[in-house]
C-alpha cells in the first residue's frame, strides 16, 4: 500500500507540475510558441505517468481513463502524439512549420519525462521503484507477439483512435473527451497484453525501443508504421465519407434541366376554341387556337376581313 501511495503521489504531482508549467508558459510565451511547443512538451511530461509508475493492470486502466479525461479538459488541445499532429497536417488544419515544431516539442517533452522518471526512481521511495531502476537498463520488450500481428494491433488501435477523433471533432467537448478516454481505455485493456497499446510513436520509442528482445527495425514496423498506417486509413475513410455525403446532398438538391409544362387555364363561359392552321410556335402545320372577338364571328384564316 505504501508503494501504491508513492506512485499515485508521483502521478498527481507530475500532473500538477505540468499544469503549473503550462499556465506559466501561457502567460510568458507568445501564442504561437505556446501552442506549438510548450503545451506539447507539458503533456508529454505527464503522458509517461501510467507507463512508468509501476501500477497494477486494473489501477492502470483507471488512471489511463482519468488521465485522458484530465488532458482533454485542461491541456488546450495538445495531442502529445505525432500521428495526431500529422493528421492535422493532412487535413490542412496545420501548416508544415507548425507540425514540425509540434514533433520537436513532443520529442523534447518525452526526453524530459524520461529524465524526471529516472530521477524519481533514484530516490528509491518504494520497493517497486528500486526494482524498476535496476531493470531500466535490462528491461523486457513490451512487444509480446509476432511483428506482423503487433503491427496490425497497433494499426487497428490507431485507426479507431483517429476515427473517433475525426467523428467527434465538431461535437461537444465533454462528449469528445469522454469518447476518446473510453476508447483508449478499451484499447489498453484488449491490446495491452500484446503490444502495450501505445499507438503513439514517441511514447513507444521512449518506453520500449531500448529494451532487448527485438531489433530497432522490428520496433519501427510495429510502433511507427502501424500507427501511421492506421491514421492514414482513418483520414481516407473520413474524407471519402464526407465527399460521398456532399455529392449525395448536391445531387438531391439539384434542379432538373427539363421544364415541366404548365396547365392552361380553362376557357370562360361562352368562349369556344376552334383549331386554325397557321404558323405557330412549332413551325408550319402546327395548330393555333383563335379566340372570338367581340361583335365578330369566328375568323377563318381564308376569309377576308369585312
């Protein structure tokens, strides 16, 4: 119980530290610098918490859910995920320089998070942290399945994660935050025993790439190529559905090019209609209709006027 209290204290202290640093950066830095660098760095600091705290699986799932709820509510839209930044670039929601700045900030934030975690382990406040410090250089791989299957698992998690982001990006913030947090928790429960369900290239690189058991290329196939492929498929599916919906809407509301003939008003009482041959709108031989004039009989085209 003492080790659990220490780990939880570290988790919430890290989150509080990141919130304080975020507010200070927002007050001191310009809007563009804060948006592209500071908030991404702050979120990467707290993103490491559940994976390095040494929690039990059930407690870890609870913390992941609470972590994403707190992130979505307080961290000003920071993603701390390179695939999310690339998704915004593909959708023309972010420019290339801002995307590159976000990627650099995420890498710097992850390095700072690793340094903070190792410093916390060095204090040896619990037996779990002593064990994690000893195992840091000889850690076991988080990839516990074949490489193709691992890439498929990470790609599937990333696909549903980005599809959820795209489907809920225009919805109410509360619904969007809860949907993303619930999806990440379910993904961690189902795919965690196989790949740890990172679907975050920066987080996976920092946590498991230095562990023995697989080569760098195998890790890259699972934790880089898999999430990137899932993100691209989600974007293509969302864009294709949007285009199909817009085309269907346009075709439904499009006016027809054929003119519908209007019904002619019925003649009044005492008015009769007789066909008269002549040049009408349809050319020679068409039938024209003549109406009687007051005080005159029906005029035949061949009868001279009196």
